[in-house]
């Protein structure tokens, strides 16, 4: 039943204007359809990312959304850093940090936080 339905990442934000600035100006996303005061939707490849206003924004201490960027991870990290995005560093078992990128086996991931503290991941492999 659900295996054929599309799923979207849903991220709570406190201030929609500030969130739109981050997701549109820094991450380069464009809204899908009209943007409301309390909600914005972005298409990322074949998936959707929904931002909505909530008093609980930023309380999740785990990754909220992950983009699979393939071999484009290193240039993406560099481009986002040039726009002022700060990346997180985590000490993870069997993982080597290469600047902002964490490498383990054939997988590489970089994490950042949006203005509300939501953790976003960019993955390769």
C-alpha cells in the first residue's frame, strides 16, 4: 500500500521568512507552488520538502532531511561554505573526517543545521 506512495521530508521552522532565506538563498531551492505564511514546499529531484511553522522547531536532535547528491558532495560543501553555511563535525565509529565530510566505507556525508537547528545531511554513496 505505502510502498508505491511518495513520501516527503517534513521540517518544522519557527520563522518562515528566515527559513525561506536559508533554504532558498543558501541551499538554492525554489518553492513549489504558492508559499503560505505557515508553510512552503520545495521539490528536490522527485521528492518534496515541506517546511511548516511550529513552536517545536529545532527540537529534533537527529537528521531531519537527507539529500543524495552523489559525486557532487565535495563541490556542494564548498559552494555552501562559500555562502556561509557551517557544517557539523561528529565523532562516529569507523568514520574519518575529511574537512566537513565524514567518510565511512564507500559512503560520505556532510551535515549542517538550518537557522532553527534542524539537522540536514548531504550524502554520497
